[in-house]
């Protein structure tokens, strides 16, 4: 007959948590190497601070005149990025940080800019036809909401 091992619940819970951490359970598998996240946030922001020309974010090369139609750039940190004349047609920029980004002449038609932060960005000559703005912080710090779903 087998003996039943009595293990206190606290020990069992700690063992399960430790096993999950060792196995990578609960990791977000993102390329975020910041090592930390703020308490109370749902998803960590990807860290691409001071984006250098040629940096690749989810398959999109961050540089002037790049072609990244329908790119997944959700929550990407693109502060100060040089995306002049970039083709971002239909790109998903939900929650992206685009502060001080150079978007002069960029195509953002049909892009989702919901919850994006564009403070200080240069949108002069940008094509914004049918772009979604939902609680988007605009370059002048105002909030714009149109085409919200």
C-alpha cells in the first residue's frame, strides 16, 4: 500500500510557482530586454528607445521611406524614430509611442492609431485618410477620437 505524503499547502503552491517560473510559464516571449515592468500594466511596452535607423521591429525596418504596410507595431516604442515618407498603410500602431517621431509625408491611411502617443511628432504632409484615432494623443497634446470601434 502507498503512503499518502502530507505536504503543507503553502509548500505545494510555492513549488508550483517555482516550476512555472523555471519552465518560462507566463513569459510574454517579447523582445523586451528591460528586465522589468510597471505594476498595474496589462502588457509591457516594447523597448525601442532612441530607435536607430535600420532597427527592425516585428519585421518592419525603422528608417525613412520604409515599406511596412499592415505591420504589427502595437505598443512599440518608436520615440524619435525617423519615418519620413514611410509607407505604413494599414499598420497597427495601437498604443505605440511615437513622441517626437518624424512622420513627414508618411502614409498612415487605414492605420490604427488608437491610444497612440504622437506628442511632438511631425505629421506635416502625412496621409491620414481613414486612419483610426481613438483616444490618440496628437502632436499638440490634444486627444482625438474618430472611427473608434
